[in-house]
C-alpha cells in the first residue's frame, strides 16, 4: 500500500524528524514512568477514564503530564492516555461494575467512541515512548499537540500539531491545505504520522516555504 501523497516541495525532514523515523530506535523506550508502584485502579466513564489522586497519578501528572486534575481530587484521562498507561502496567481499568477490562475489550469500546482510535493510539504511543509530552489539540482542530523533550505544558508552547493518518488513506489537497493553515495560524509545525499495516510510524514534518 502506498503512503498518502504529500507535496514534496513543502516537506522538510530535519534532524528531529530523522530521529523520529529511526527504525533502530523504534522499539526503544526513552520515557521513564514511576517504578515500583502498584497499578492504579481507574474507571472507564464513557469518553474518559477517571482515577483517584494518589502518589502514582500525581507523579504521572507532575513529571509527564498524564491526565488532567479535577476539582474533586481525581484525575481525568483520555481513552488514549488510559490505554497507554494500561499497556505500560500503570493502570488497571475497571467498568462500572468494578470488573477489570482487558486490553482488546478496551480497544473495541474506544473504537465505538472515537473515530480513527487505533491509528491515533499508535502515533501517540510512538511519540510518548520517545519521551515527548503529547496532549489533545482539539481546540486547534488537530489530534495532538506535542512538546519538545523536557518541556511540559505551561512551561512553553507546543512545538508540533500532529495528525495521524493510515498509509492507505487518501488525503485531498483541500484537507492537506487545511492542516497547513491550522499549523500556520497556531505558530506550530505540522507533523503527519503515517501508520503502515505493521503499525510502524513514519513522520513527515511539513512547513511553509517561500519560492
């Protein structure tokens, strides 16, 4: 299957993107999560996952910005964040009857709630394990906003907005231009994460260029 056609003259894969596309490092986990702590029991609540505030959830937020703190001393996680933390052994996700939800079942439920869930998850996972903080970018009209390594939301602006795309998907010029406009208007770089059939991700950084 061929990757979506992207106008080559507007693509600039710099050193940072070359690093993202380094397949030898593709399975290397750079991100460090808290160690020697039991998994947190979190509850699936339709479009989100909720967990009590404790040592692990506070550390996950303080160090790597997982979840959003709520007023009732709890944390709210996106479905993608929760699945990743489950896969990393930090979360045990329960349904409303306190029954543990297995990985595959959670994915099936999430796919019914969020379009393109799995493709988005693959890109999120790839970026997170490389040590980047990844947060939603719905207010910008994108899937994710990504901060450079060592930077947390609130300390500086996000460096990229990211759109995950399956390699078999077709992207029209109108869609491509719209994504460029969003990046330009928010003063961020546009990053396309192209996911292949083996769930490998290739990143393309797209920038405006003057003739």
